[in-house]
C-alpha cells in the first residue's frame, strides 16, 4: 500500500495498475473461502427447499455489486470520477434487471396471479 501511495505521486498510471493487480491477488487469496461459502449457501437452500433460481439471482446481485464497486474504485484511483459514477449506475441497472423475476414471483405469491 505504501508503494501504491508513492507511485500515485510519481507515476499515477503505474499506481492504478499496481492497485488493480493487488485487488486481483487479494481476490485469488479469498477464492477458496468464497467457494466454501457458496457451497454452504447451496446446502442451506436445498435444506430449506428454496428454489435455486432465487439463490442464483441473489448471488449474481451480490457479485455485480462487488464488481461494480471494485471497478468504480479503480476508476476513482485513476482520477476518473465521472466514469466511476457511470460504472456504479450500470451496476445498479443490472441489479434492477436481475431483480425483476424475484419481484414477479413475489407479486404472484401475494396476489395469486401470474404476470
């Protein structure tokens, strides 16, 4: 992190690349724990008889939120605040699109009608 701070002052383009590489390495380090958590969620969903469609959508929403946040932070580190805002907006729109089937199922359940 100290190296990134020094590079940010001297050579900002390298600081962004180093920050991106550090994020990728951290992701690879937590990958085994993430896989274990996903297996546990899958087992719990099976035990609770929850449709896997809903679990899949929730996990995709979480993934999009994390990726959009990471991409926005990289854009901010590069001094591209406007791009960061657009990335965040794109992530929110994707999340909204993914939520439509769950909202439809909820309406169907509450009202007892199809969409």
